[in-house]
């Protein structure tokens, strides 16, 4: 056995499923109490840097690419022509970087309430912030709920809600009122994307979120699933909600032509992510 | 906060990736040291019973269905007409139960070296043993390596290697000599299936295993991926290796007609499981 017996660990206990996930750490590199949350940065033995917010693992250097790619490329290759994108949350800037890989995108506004998340990301995850100075990007630190409520009607093509869990600052991002603001701000055919937790251990929350999106007036939903090791259960989803019309499908030829530099995402993965297990289909059966 | 602070946990530390996974437990129900390994049974707060072998989480009541379904149905719906099936390992009998859902299967031999695993499964996971008395099933406690070496040539349609990790009793099941025994025992067009660890944290092992299968003479490989919460990284694979000819594809119409009672597996999931991320495709690029 190696020295892991005497190793230090960061462990997140997820109470609702009686499960815990830990990474071996070599040091705590930084820590700040922002007006909104407690942010810690650790160095790990095998996963590079780790950002923890209010005790929950948020981002590791080694495997954040799965989440950031799946939060951006499926929506952007489903919308017929995404030009104006808004990211609510997303302070680590990894989703922003992925969105800016799309040449057709003209503006991206990122609105995270907590400037400290971005300051920590710039320092400890510089690779995620590599596109922060892209002239198409505007990085704001403000209340995303207010931003969406005040956004001009029919001014946005894709809204990506890259938030923490529905507790603390993220709570107001998981309800009908917020979804109605998003719907108003989207152009016809626009798409809202939200991280939608684990199909295995948050199925009720996921189902309720889908219902709130439908109740707000979204016309069609698509829930995509993908692995995400450091989140509870290691299995995660995002949900796409489309305004005005059904999903006309995936711009597969454009995705092939773009040939983005991605670690996880590709055409087959995009299509595969839409396949839902029987137990999930059953939970969604009364929704459309 | 609930009482989880004072909760007892079973935690598996996975040293090669500096990660750990734990489930909250309410009791240790049983424990036995067999001639081969140490087996423990726990009751958990949220995942039903948990079987642990030599400190590694093996089976939980709540989420074993993903693994057992993916170890059996993709191979059985890919082989044109599987009649004679062998399971090496699989002592918890969950894979056996899934295989026996296929009406065309005439015989299944299960060979696990450790009778105590099956005795514990009968007691604590009776649902997994529901088909143990099926007249098509033969449950043997013996050395699977020897069984495959001595099997009549071209007598088996599908061999499923449902083993522990490649340390301890499972070690001899991950090399060229064993794969050659399997190849000899398979009929033309026969399929070997093996659990092949995590694409995220065992990529070298997975790539080496695939190479050993090719070196042994298998003609084509298919690696399928799926979530498995209690295994390291929560993301797992199985690899199908086919004798004599390329994969002629998935018997989709037969899968639709069979309409098996499954929690995870369905036609879309089968096809989705074959989609491989870019970083995995890159690792496999020099193999065929």
C-alpha cells in the first residue's frame, strides 16, 4: 500500500443519497469567504486543482471538460444559428471557453453573482479562462435572475444556466419564474440549457425542473446524460428547453465541419447523450 | 444537517486515482473469509445491501442493474443466435438472471471460484438469485481459467467474464492465455464479453486488455460505456470481442420484440453505449 493511509482528503458527503466522494489532496492552496459562499482551492494527488464551494466539489482540472463541453456544444449545435449567448453562473469560465469555440457566436454575456469564483479560476484554472479576453465575451458580476428578468424580449439565442445546486445562491435558478424570464428573453427557436443533476439520485428534482420548464411555456425538452466523476453518483445531466417549436434536431454536418478541439464531445457522443434509461423514461412519461 | 456526521461509512479508497467512494451504513450484516477472499455485507441508508470483497464495493441492491444488464444484453443481442452461454465469475448471480431473460438461450454455465459469494448473494440479494433454479442454469464453483482451458472447442456462443478487478483471484482473467482459451471454446461468430474498468481512470488497463484480446486472435472489438456509481469514477465499460468476423451489428428488431423487463437497458441505450469520447478514441486509435 502507498502512503494514502496517511493522506489528507477532501470529502464531500451528499446527505440525500447517503454517499460520499473524496479526492486525495496534497495542500489547501487558497480559501476565501465571499459575500455569497465559501470557496476553497486544493491541490490533489491525481486530479490537478480542485475548487470546492460551500463544501461541494465544483471543478477539477482533470475532468471538468466533460461537463463544460456537454453544457455548451449540444445546445449550440442544436440551435439553427446561435449568435447571442448568455451564461448564468459559470464563474469558472470553462463553459464560456467552450461557447467561444463556435465561430458563428457573436456575443457571450456571462453573469455570475460571485466575482471571487472567477478570480480563483483565473489564478488556479487559467486554462479555463483562456478565452476571457475574447472580444465577443462580456464578463459581468451580478444577479443572474435580475439580468434575465430585465433582458430585452427576444434578444438571446441560447441561455446556459451553469449554476451550483438548487441550494444557496443557485436556488432561484430552478423555478418557473426564472424560466419565464428566460423564455421571454429568448428569440423564437431559442434554447435554455440547465445543469439538471443526477438521474440516479436526483430523479425527482430533475422531473420537477422539467415540469417547471414546461409550465413556464417551453415547447419541448431534451435531457442529455453524461459521466461526471466528482459530482454525486458520477452521472449527471443537462436539460435543453426549446422555445416555440419542437427540436428540429442536431446540426450534425455543421458539427462535423467545425471539428472542435474537444476531449469528450463528438457527434456520436451528442446523439448517445440523448438516450435515456428505462427508469428515467418512466419518470418522464407523463411530461412532453 | 441530519445525523450523517455521526453516521458510519463504508469507504473504498482507490489508490491509483487518489479517489474514494463511500456509502453510509447502518450495520455490518455478515462477514466471511473464504479460501479466496474476504466478503462483507453491509446495510446502507440509501442503497439497500452492499457486498464488499477484499475492501472493494462489488454490488449494491439499488444500482447493480446497470452493470448486470450491460454485461449481458448487448452481447446477447449482438450474437446472431446465442444458445450456449458461459459466465466466468458472476457469483452474485445477477448476470445469470439477465442472461436467462433471453428465451433462445438453452444453457448457461456459471463458474465462480468462490462459493461463498453465491451463498452471500442468496441470503442478502435474493432478487439477483431469482433464476438460479432455472433448468437451463448450471452453477459451478471452480477455477474459471481451467474451465475455459478444458472447454470443448467451438462449443460456446457467448463467454461473459464478470470478474473482480485484475488483482487477486481475478488477475488471470485479463491476459492473452485466458483469451486464447476463450477463443478456442467459442463457435465462429462467438463473443467474449469482459468488464473492462473505467475509461477515465483505467484507460491504459483497458487499452492493454483490448490489445491482449486482439493478440489472442479475436477479430473485432466493441467497448461499451455506462454509469456505475459504486465503482471507481462512477463510469465503467465492458468490452465485446468477436471471433472470426467483424461485428455484424445489433439485432435491434429482436431486442424490440423481446421487450425485456430492464431498468437501464433499451435499444437507444445499447446504441448510445458504443459512442466513445474523443480521448478514448485516441487511446484506441492504433488498435483495430
